[in-house]
């Protein structure tokens, strides 16, 4: 279901995340979310044929910029989670690796 955002008093409304949207933009939402936004007066319904006409328009630059910002944030979060997993390795694993490295021997190359 599609609605056009007419008011935005907060970044979220009863669990509906509106942080990426601005007033005047068309949102694809579930029926429950649409009913909530319509009941609160934050949105107006959009006919399906109007949505089709909108989807044929070229993508505006601010939409692309927001998409790249969202992707960048996701990448940063993934990298942070990955680093946190590396930091939480078991203590025994770290001790074993240090012991292994300490006992390692370098074999010199033989010259002929």
C-alpha cells in the first residue's frame, strides 16, 4: 500500500520508521502502517496508478544520496560487529597463538 507523507512530527510513529522520509514523499508501507499514518493524519492515500506514474520518473539526486548514506551506515555497522567478534575471541585462543608464535623457529635458507 502506498501513502504520501503530509506531516512529520517525529522520526517514528508507533514503530513506523520515518527517519529516511520527508514530507511529500510516497512511502510503500504495510496495510497496518498505512492505517496508522492515515488515522494520525500524517499521510494521505495514493492510488496505485499514481504510484506507477511516479515510478516512471527518473530518480532524483537526493534519493540516491540518501540510499548511499544508508548503505554506508550499514557497512559501518557490519564492520563494527565483525571487529567486536574478533575482539571477543576466547582468551585461551589468544594464549595458544602467542605460545605457538614464541616457539616458532625460522629455518635459514641453504646456499648452494
